[in-house]
C-alpha cells in the first residue's frame, strides 16, 4: 500500500494576481450589464405586450 503519512502541497509558480483580479472585475461587470439588459427587456415587454 502507498504511504499516506506525508502531505505534499503543490503551488503554482508565476501567478499573475493583477491579471486574475482584472478578469474577475470584467466578469462582474459583464454580469451586471447582463442583468441590467434583462431587466430593461422585461420592462419593455411589460409595457408593450400588455
């Protein structure tokens, strides 16, 4: 059987935290714009389809 007594942790080298943060901020902005677009479409549908 394998010896499971010793833990090994792998860490990535060369992490670009600034790029990660920019990607996250872009994603959050995209989600906000998408939600706003859906809300506008629903309001227009409620106004014109009633």
